[in-house]
């Protein structure tokens, strides 16, 4: 499907592509094509090479990892976001399977064309370095979250993060099924149910997909948000320079993750 002017404007707003020179951006778009996928379509397969860089324009995509007949949801992506960037840059097998979880529209940029553009366009190459650095920081944050916290603290911080992303109101809506949420937090569905029940004394009330935080200050005491782990936390003093850019990059990436 040919890119329409409105699509071009949206793609140009991506942090990854906004720094590219005009001729580089035009060349990438000429070689790219727009595709609509139904729910449940597999876009990439773990262990296989990727011929395309993917840009999610509409819908939602689940990133999943597997090992020894086990599987786990690693992230849920929302528009506008790119995925399999590292695999494309390295021309290496994908470490995750990407699958649509609703009807989605995806821009597909040929991998070799993108790699050539990165070699030739310094603005694009720096944007790629920033994007990958932000992703690396996100992985370190997630690793610290899993290694240093128990299930209750992980769930509490997730709820506080969602509250912030959804405007700060007392009631928030879980953006995915509880089964998927359990996998994202490194828990079983049964452990997630018990964790929600254990958070009752901290003011957490659950009604289906709706969660009300009646005592957020008490919940925050349990969660102990840390700006070096959580994007919803803040540092006592604002970092400067490159640290600020890294933090904002992480926040932009996190805004497209559930």
C-alpha cells in the first residue's frame, strides 16, 4: 500500500526518523510499504532474520520470548513505535516473536535499505544510537525491577506507572488482559490474583479491568518508586545534559510500552 501524505507526516514524527535528512527519509519511504494485518498475525519469528524494520502505526503488537516449551510476554507496543531495530542493524536473528493482538497497520522498511541509510546519514545514525541506548536503559531498568523487587512491589509500581500515564486519576484501566499482565510482571495468573488481593489494605480495588487506587500515598510507600528503575518516578534534582536526553528517550519509549 502506498504511503499517503498523512502517513508520511506521522512517520516523520518518529524520534528515530525525524533527524534523518530529507533525501534519506524520502528514499526510505520510497522503498517501504504499508501493510494491514489481522489480529494474531505473526510479523517476526524468534531465531529468524528480519528483512524489514517495522513501524507500528495503528493497533498493538505483542513481543514474546520462548524457551523449553515456555513462553512469556516481554512487551506490548502501541503506536507510534518501531521494533526489531537491533536485529535489523546487526542483520542478526530476532530475539523475540512479534505478533499483532488487534488489527494493525505496519510500515515495513527493507533492512538493507535502512542499514545503508544509517551508514550514510549521520543524523539518522545518531538517532539509531539514541534509540538503542534508550532500549538498553529500559532493559536494565526491567532487570533491576525483576531482580530487586518482589511481586507486590512490581505490581504496585506498575499500577502507579499506569496511573501516571492515564492522567493521574484515582481509577485506571488495565491496558491488557490479566493473563498478559502476569506474564509482563514475571508472575503466574494465580500469583497475580493473590498479589491484587494482598494490595487491598493499600487501597487497591479491582473491578474487572478497572483498578481504583484509593490510598496512592500508602501504595507508594510499599512500591518505593526509584527514578533509576521507574519512569514514573522523579529524581530529587533534574539531571543535565546527556542524562536528561537519555531519560526523555526512555520516557518516549516507555510511553509506547504497556
